[in-house]
C-alpha cells in the first residue's frame, strides 16, 4: 500500500512554544490530507482537512489560529501547534487520500506524540 | 448523517479461535466502509475496504468482512486468531471520501 510518513514521532516542548509536525506522502501525490487528534484509549477526532494550495477546513470547535495547517505541496502537509499548553498534549495522526484506478483509499501516518511540559 | 457503531469495546479470544468484531453503520446512501487496525502507540493500518463491489471483502493478515445491507452491518472476522492480532480495531464509514467517521473502537485481546 501507499506510505504516509509523519515526523517527528515524539516531541516534547515547553509550554508557550510552538511545534511543527510534518506529514508526507512518500510514493504518491495527495491533494487532500487530514489531521486527527487521539486521546488515550479513545477514537480519532478529525481536526481539519488540508487541501493543497488552499486553506484548510477546520472542524467545529477546533481553533484554526492555534492549530495552523499548511499544505504547500502535493506531498507535504504540516500542523503547527502554536503557544502550546499541557492540554494540547496528545497523539496527532495525519492521513492522505490516495487516488487509484480502483477508487480512493485513505492511508495513515504513524502518528506523533506531543508532550507539552 | 453517517455513523458507525462498534458494539463491543473489548473482545477477548484465545489464540487459534475465531475472531468476530461487530460493526453497524447508518447511512442514507450506499457507503464506503473500512476497517483499520491500530497497534499500541502506532498509526492506523488499513485492513480492508468496501466500495460497492463484492460484498465479501478480503483484507490483509487473514481478515475479511461482509457487507450486509439488510442488516446495515460490516462485521470483521478471522478464522484463527494470532497473538499479533491483539490491537485496537476501528470500523470507519466515509461519506464521499471527504471525511472519515470513526467508530469508538474495539480492543481485541488474544490469550495464549
């Protein structure tokens, strides 16, 4: 299957600083990527849909000024958590839509653990 | 609105016995349905997907799922569990591939 890579896999940052997480589609072009947040032992919560060359679409309740999403190329989307606080500590997962002759499939990255201290 | 219900939060089986993870969906039209697996502290891996082709879908690692429109179900099965199957499993419905709607997950526990 197609490969989606996230970096870093784990990051610790100080409260008040910003941290960037990258999501790359390694062997295909992805016009659409998605960012999720997952709390321990819970399901995934969609934060936003990242569209190449345009603004991201945020889900209700997600602060767009706090969670900045940039989809600058067909293989890279970034999530920047600005002015991070301990409550932002979570597992963040991205996914990318892969278009093929048999239809569309969503592939996920390995996730990124963010700890804000 | 589309939604999925995973009926069991935990399922425990012995190694070598069959696995059944239940999923019911709600959709106003023919949905796309997926099963994903998540091992601890890892991302999600696609097991299989249904997109209105064959109702019995075969996936990786011996898993399969059957789409039953009359029962609005998409249960995941495997004839014989392996220790490495222990993980969290998510049933997912997609309204037109713009979003994925996740179930709450089922944790599969496999004992020796």
